[in-house]
């Protein structure tokens, strides 16, 4: 519960700032769309690297200090973005922010997994995603109120994100971490005689083959899942105002929050590839629709449909990964999975940002390509789920 409250508060800060980034970078700071892709892709790559390192280190240590440090770094990153006067400063701030996300994410997710029975992993991650995403609804609503109060001053509104970010750091000190059992002291058992000197075989990875199989599939899908900031840029390109774009982001997060817990609970009862595949179908329909639609009610419907994608996949994916390994290696497993996923999103941000600026029709090409790949991936997961999970 406390970890969910921490995430909710931090996400309110992050999502207050996030929908304003396209206007800050391409509007206030007059940078081309490819810069938006570079900034968000680099931020995700930084998060991915730190997720791997923090996840692996946290398996042998207390996990709460990683959580507190990560949220503190995120707060510092938001200060840097709010103070930026040129896009490279925004890049630095976003990288620091996402480094903090990487430091905290895998240890936090391992703490969540350790606090519930294995049969309830989907429900636990779904509940956390719901609370986290409620913050993503609250944040944009605060942004709208701030835009109205400050007469549309985007740069001034960014400072409002610092307050909930600092509050989330304070809440981490209320997190209680259960002690994990330790091995018996070495002097209880007499030492065995030393074997003759032999060349050691390299130790096998503690992560099983089925983990790597599932990880490869989910990371491959992430290569076409470019940052949401570019989706918001598409809504802006269709002629919607700053306020309407932020409202669209609110709609996205309401659906995301509403779907997360039911999806997690459902994944405890049904095969997780089926639930994940349903999310990919929503992804394909939303991206494909946004590639061809013009202004009108269809835009709002497609943005809402897009919210089903993370709602049906984020918590389900983490529960799926945690179910494949034992508790002692869940930090490592989450770190590997999330770091590779972030590297894939970095790649997606680069290619989509370039296609956005160089291709015809702005975001039409990257949205259409990603939608088509998402549809194929959904069919692979649904029809070939036994092969993906390694079942005969």
C-alpha cells in the first residue's frame, strides 16, 4: 500500500510535466520533432541501464535504499527540466529523472512480489499499476489547473511538478521491508576437505531459459512502442490545443488506471500471453487509427483505446516475468527485463522521431508501421503462446 502511495505521488509529478514536453521542446525551445524522440529515447535508455544494475545489486542487499535514492533522483531531474532554457538541459533533466526511475523500479517490483503469494502476482502488480496510473490522471489535471491559473505559461507550470516529487521521496521512509532469511553461519558445519585444483566451468545464469524466451518476445515488441510524447505530438499536429492535448492524456490515463487491476487479476486465472495479446490488439488499433484519422470524436476514442494497451500489458508483463524466477533473483530478472525494454523504447524513439521529421505526413508512417507490427505480435502471442512460454 505504501509503495503504491509513493508511486501515485511521484507519477502525479511526472505526468504533470510529461504532456507539456512536446510544447516545451518543439514550441518554447523551438527544437524539431526529432529532438523530442532523442530526449525521450535517451531518457528511456538511461532508465534501462540503471534498472539492470540496481535490480542485480538489490538481490543481495536491502531494497528500500534503492527505492528512496531513485525517487530523490527523479525529483532532482524535474527541477532541471523546469529550469531549462535550451533543449540539451531538458535532455539532462530527463536522463537524471529516468535514471532515478531505473534505480528504484526493479527493487520496488521485487519488494511487491515478495509481499504476496505467487498466485496473486498479477493482482498485486495490477493494484500497483492502478494506483500509479491514478497519479497519471491527477498530474495532468493539476497541469490544466496550473495552465489556467498561469495564463498558459508552460515554463512556470513545470515548477508545480517539484512539490509532489519531493513528497514522494518523504513517503519512501514509511516503507517497511521484510527481512529475507539468511543462510546458517559457516562455522556450524565443519569445512569440507578442499577438492583438487580444477578448471572451473562458467556458472550458469540463475535466470532460466523460459525467462529469456519470454523476455526476448516482449522486448522485441517494445521496439515499435515509441514514447507517448510522440503520440501526444500527433494529437497536437491534428490541430488540438495545449489544453485539449493534456485532456487527451487524462483520458488515456483514466482508461490505463481502470484496466490495470482487472487485467492483473485476470492474468492470475488465464494464460498471460492471452491478456498481453489483447493489449497488443488495442495498441495496433489505436496506432493504426491515429495514422489515418482527422480531427473529430474518433481521436478521443483512439486515445482511450490506446490506454488499454499499457493497462493490459504493464502489470501483466511484470507479473509474468516474476512468475518465471524465484524470489532471490526477482530483482535481477526485473532489472534485465526492464533494462532491455527501455533500450528497445530508446530505439523506437530514435527511428520514430526521424521518420516523423523526414517522412511524409508527420507521424503517419511510424504510427502505421508500429500498428501493423503490433497486430502481428498479438497474433503470435495468442496463437503461439505455448511455444513462447516453452510448453510442449
